[in-house]
C-alpha cells in the first residue's frame, strides 16, 4: 500500500474514511447499473466485484428495479 499521509486528528481521519466509503458505494452503484443496462448478468457482475451473485443481487436489485433497469432472469 502506498504511504498515504494520515490526518493528525482522528476525527479527520475517520471522516476521510467515511467519505471514501460513500464514494466507493456511489461508484459501485453506477458501475453495476451500467453493467446491467449493458446486458450483464448477476454472475458476471459478482465475479467482477469479487463477491457472490446473491450478495450483489441483495445489494443492488431493488435500486435497479426502481431505476427502471430490466434485469435478466436465469434461464
């Protein structure tokens, strides 16, 4: 891991961690939606994220349906 300067104040350091987590979640949401709109299936998205198909489905399915994304069904 690169040597990243840490804020001296623990509150600042923790706020930075929270901000990065929120940004990572936003990036993941956008990338998953883009992949699903491009026709990817849950297994492909899960593999790309390094998690199970069930985990990615649980985290993203409701939001994608609300956004009008057509989800592929298993055949």
